[in-house]
C-alpha cells in the first residue's frame, strides 16, 4: 500500500483492477487521468462501432477478427477503469497545507 504521507513517487504506482494493468504515475494530475480515460473510452466506443458494422455483406470478418476487437475493447475498458479509479483516489487525497516562505526559484 502506498504511503500517502509523502510526495507520490513512480515506485508507488499500483494496478487498481487487473493483472494486465496500465501503470499509472501517482504524480499525474487528476485532469490528465480523466483525459486519458476519455481517450480510451472513445477508442473502445469506436471499436464497438466497427464491430457493429462487421456483419455487413462483403466485410469478410471471421471469429478471429471478432476476438481481436473484443480483446482490444476489454483492455481499453480495463485501462479506463484504472484511470478513473486513480483519478477518484486523487480527488479523495487530503490536500497538504502550503509551506511557509513561498516558492524559491
């Protein structure tokens, strides 16, 4: 379990759902996690749109093609869930008070 009392480090990254997971940098911004989640959901949606048109005459799709599309969608959806859960955890992390003295440049 990562220690949330210090600045997040890449070594603290963890997989939130499956064994074949997307490695999420714990230093990532919540907005970036949501953006990546949205990108993967859109890709899965596009694959499903392709899948819905594969039964048209002359497409020549076989069971192997369908399996490839299904596996791609499964991985994209699993990544999306990992990103969404990471963004939610980031939202629930307590905000540390600003350090006195301001920033030094």
